[in-house]
C-alpha cells in the first residue's frame, strides 16, 4: 500500500508561509514516518500561467518599498464579498493549470498555508474525478484577511481567538474551525533548557543577560541601527550590562557589515540559523518585527518581545495582540528599543523574569502536532501517539 500523499500549497511571498509548510511536513514525518508522502509546492509562482504567476513577485517590493500601497490592498478586507468575487474571477483563469497539477501529483489531501490559493484550489477540485479533502492552516496571527477563510474547506486551523472570530464572521461554521496555535518547527515542542551549558555551547557569556535581535528570514528593517543603540545603552558603565545576538537571516550584506564592526559589548552575529530554539532559550528577550511565526516561537520560549516594526495591514493586528496579552511592548524608534532593553537588564530585571514565566505559560508548543493529528484524522488514520480527545468549541477558543 502506497503512502497517502499530502500536498501543501504555499508561495514565496515572505518567509512565513514556507516556514509553516516545512513545520507541518516535519510534523507529519516525526509523528507518522513513511505513512505519508508530503510534498510542498509554490502553487502561485510555479503552477499558474502568465501573467498570474508574476503577481507574487511584487510582494517584496510592496512591503519594503511601497508599504502604503500594500496597506491599501490589505484594506480590501473591509469588503469581503467584493474581494471574494474578484478572487473567483481570477481563479477561473488559472483553474486549468492548477487542475493539471493536481492530476499529475494525485494528492489524497491538500493543505493551504497561503491566503491566495483557496479559490484556485477549489475551482480545480471541482474538475477532479474524485473528492480530495482540502484544509487551510492560517499562518497569520491576530490579523487574517478574509481570503484565508472559505466556507467550502473541510477544516480551517487558526492561531488566535481573533482569527477564529473573523472566520466565523465570514461564514465558517464552528465544526470547521480548530484553534491550536501557529505551526512552528517541531524542535520548539521540546525547547532546550536554559542554563550556563547552553550559553557556553553557543559561545555566549554565561553571566550576562542576552538580547536576540532579528527581523524575519530576509533580515529587513533597521537591525543595524537598533543593535548600535542597544550596544550604546548596555556599555554605559565600566562593565557591559548585557550582550547581543544578531540574526541577519538571508541578508548576507547585513551580516558582513555587522560582523566586521567592533562592538563595545559581547556580540554574536549570524546569518540564517537552523537552531533557533537554542538561541531563543539562551536569550532573555527578543527584538523583532511583528511576524506571527517569530511571536509564536518567542511565546513558546518564554521570551519577552519588543516589536520593532510591522508590515502594514498584514502584521498590524499583532501589535495589540502582544500588548494586550502582556507579551512585551512596541518600540517606536531604535533609541526607545535600546532604553527598554537597558531597563529590563538593570532596574526591571525582576519584572523581566516574571514576564518570562507569564509568556512561557501562554505558548503553544504542541500546535504543529495537534494540527497534524487532526488532519490525519480526516484521512481516517490512527495516530501513533496516545489519542487526544477532540476539543470542544469552548476549549478551542480559550487561552
């Protein structure tokens, strides 16, 4: 009997969608081994006809160079019916290509981790000779565009009460919805223990508090300016008051620039890292843009968060999410961010430790496995782990 085939649809518009897809694939492998054959494809760029496949490539330009225009596009969420009709019209243009892709790959179940693939997928599935279950895993946190939510899906997995309520408003039924959290790398399910040994392994000073500075997989934003202001604040006394870990992602130019500089406090600079659970466990707080995946990982790791920026519209709602859940704060400038880190590492050290305990309790380290197990049940497979009871709606919408 061949392994059942699961197809995960994403697109390289930012790093979050691929990260979620890879997390789900790793979750299936870890729980079920070879019982599933999981394949990830970029549906929008690799499997749509021209000019539709050009559209995702505008994402990076819009969010980095024309944020006002991206926010304007995102504000279409205020008109979900109009947006749905427009997306249906566009989907008709790509349905033949998508249907051909599905006919070639022959999936037994399809997972979407991108808001723009729902209509394409559902139009194509209507042309298939057999019914293929289709589920959506929403990779946004508190702000989710209506295009994420289609009433024809078999199941929809959301990460917050805000996203759950938005899904209900646009027509999804309670029995379609599951609130487990964001899918993150399975390594976060059992993060390493904090301690001197871990810091020594990573080349950090065992006695100094550490701040982790990052800005997504592409290393965008004022990372260098923030690092310089923090180093100034933490070197104001004769002895350094803290240390920095700077993760530049795939931004090699930024990494080289920061590596070649001399810092007044202990500083470690990296590019893209594969052992993020270790780095988060070794640090005492994190400075990051308001990306949902990083916020979810920081919560699991018990890291107080200082938000340094956000993508307009798409990540805007994550700021009140962080503030209202007492996960951290938002810094308006590199100077303000540096002042917060300085306070946390000195006069507010006790409050920082209390905040770390509070945040860790709100993390959802098992979210990836819960999502994977639930999806496996749609294919009527038994999980190799002890079966968990299907939660009630009250349980799914509680923190």
